C-alpha cells in the first residue's frame, strides 16, 4: 500500500493532469492528427489515448481504492435539490432516458428498420460529421481500434471524471458541495473533448453532467460506464462501413 502522503500527492497530480495537461495535450494531438489523418496517424492517436486513459485510471484505483472509485453514497443534504425531492430525481431520470433514446436507441432503431425493410441507408448523420473525418475510423482496422477506444473511454473516463473527480472535489481536496463538484467535473470532462470545438466541449459537458447524476442516483458507476461506451460505439453504426465508402487514402 502507498502512504497517505504519497497517495494524496498522486491525487493532486492526477487532478492537475485531468484539468490542465490532458485538455492541452488533446488540443495539440488532434491538431497533429488533422494534418496527418492517415491510417498510421489515426492508429497512433487511438492507441496513445487508450494507453493514457488506462494508466490514469490505474493511478486513480491505486490512490483511492476500487470501491471508492466505483460507488457513491451521498447523504440527502449533500445534494438536497436532487435527493430530497422525489420529483426532481424522477425528472432527472426522465431526461437521462430522453438522451438515451435520442443519442443511442433512435440511430439503432433507424438502422434496424432500414435493414428489415431493405431500404438503402443515406448516412445523413455521417455526412453531417464530415468535418471530423480526420478523427473517425475509415478502414476496418481503424474501426476495430476505435471500438476498443470507445470501450476504454466508457470505463476509464467514467472512473476518472465521475469516480475520481467527484469525491476529489467534494471531499478530498476542496470540500466543495456535491452540486458544484458535479458541475466542475463535467466542465473538465467537456474540456477533454476539445477536438469537437466549442460545440463538442459543451455537448460533452452536458452529457457528463447527466452521467454524473446517474452515478449519484444509482450509487454505482457500472450503468454510466455501459451507457458511455454505448454512446461512443454508436458512431460505428452511424458512419459508413468501409465497403460502402469510396476509396480512402492511407
């Protein structure tokens, strides 16, 4: 076991990396990827990001413990607006369900319906994401690594931005109230998605906020991890598979 002082130091360093270093590195590395969106460039990016997320998550587990990282049990007065009013909790659950339907179930339903009715897919959503072609996979090799990255993000980003950051901000370092800790951790999560521009940062922060609410409401990180991974994996359904694409330069 590491000593308390070393553990605290590692937590502070991990927070600094998540809040400052990782967003700046993401901005630099995605800019680099834009200049070289080749097979080698994308695979390097996917592998580097996945490795960083697993290493950071391992540090979080070592410093705070697996159970502390994956569970939360706040007292009702720690976030009274959510836990002391049943209707607010139900409203939050309804909003999470709407996000789930719009972002995940609707695209899957459309794809399944078109397959059953043998209608051609037009990939309108994929066309709307053309500006992110440098980031999204275009070959089967890229898609396999992208799938691994999506699963990694679902597990590790939830462990870091919800499991680690929430108690760090709320208890360990700043003693912020849980609502403010949730807001700040969501903003930091959004900043770690600078490749999406301002819209990507805001959208990621909003999704992160609702995943944090789900973590608090369920008391466990499992469901947020699963939903997060599925949200990311849905891109493999939205994007054209290589067989349906024009030749893509390596």
